[in-house]
C-alpha cells in the first residue's frame, strides 16, 4: 500500500462518524434513470484498492467511516454485513460465532472514474451503491453466500395510544433524524419512526397507526446504559405514550430475514 494511501487512511479514521444512524431514511423510487444511473446499474462500482487486517488497536468501540473517496472500518464481519445489507442485526441469521467477535481493519479506496459515476447519483442511491461495493468485498474476501427467508417472529406494532396522538404536522418534505444520547429529533412519516424504533427496541416494529402525513417528533427516554442525568427520564415505551401519544404492543408477523449460507475468515493483507 502506498505511503500516500496510508496517510489518507490514518487521516480518515480521525473523522469517525456513527453508522448506527442509520436511521430515518426514505428510499425514493425513480421513474427515470440518467445515463450515469444506468451505467452504475449495468456495471456495479467497485473499490480500486482493498486492504484487510486484523484490528489490533485498543479502541473499544467499532466504527465505519466513509468519505467521498475512502472507506474504513474496524468492525467485525456481522456489523459489516449489517451495514452492507442496511438492516438491523436481528434480520441476519445463520452466521458463525466469530463473525460477531473478530474485528477487522478494512480500508478501501474509490478510483476517480467510479467517483465520477457516484457523484452524479442522488444521495440515497449513491449510498446504496457504496453499500453494494462493500457487499462485493464481503462476497469476494469473506466468501459470503446468503439467501432471503421469511420468518414469523416477535415484532412490535406502533399504534395510537388511548388518549390519541400528540403529533405536530411537519412543514417540510425532508426525512431526517438526529440522536444525541437518548434524545431523538426527527422528521418523517410514522413508518419512518417505526423503522427507527426497531433499532432502539431491538425488534422489528411495524406502523399500525393508520395515520398518514409527515410529522416533526422529539423523544427523550432512558435505559440502563443511559447517562446519569437521564435517570429520571421514562423508558422508551412510556416516553412514546407520554410524549407522542403512541404505544408499542407485542405481536408476531412474517419478517424478511437474510440467512447466511457461507462465511469464512478473510485472507489478510
């Protein structure tokens, strides 16, 4: 790996951002595609250089970083798959034990031609292409093979609470979310809120409110891992009812899951 490439990697790791925020993201449908979009579909973009090593640092938390032309992560294979598939961990099944415990330093560079194609795509589609690039790395270097399978599993249904919703109609069409500790502010549909909640409660969450429209929401809650100054905040379940007039009820429903058929430890660089 060239010294300049190594310097870029070190610099990029300092600009870590959380992949977990993953959060409220609308996936728009496009009736027409530009020449650049068609080219990206016909020829899937790929990283120019990929380096994989065992992570030997002492940084306790895993991260997945992305800049315009670089990708870097010190995560385990399970979190890399979660990022590539863009699903919560509980939608992935059948992986070996080491996939959730052995962390790898994965560094990759995007060449100029691929950047030119990606730069012309809408933001969410560009993100999707970048996830596909990582998925190709998992297939090539980790021997990933998988299939989709529908399973009936425990879920939460998001419904209107007894005294009605406490929601503010949004004046924007933008979908967004920000989360700091255990406070969330977001804008979107209640289906978007259900997707975000599924990651907080660690269970698939389905919007059953029958409320259309877009809303500005703010939610503050506490859990056993929350900061000390949030000890007096309610649980996520109580907060939903008190602050938004919504509630979660337990149910079972068919859920699309990704079943891992094969995954091997990668050859290291």
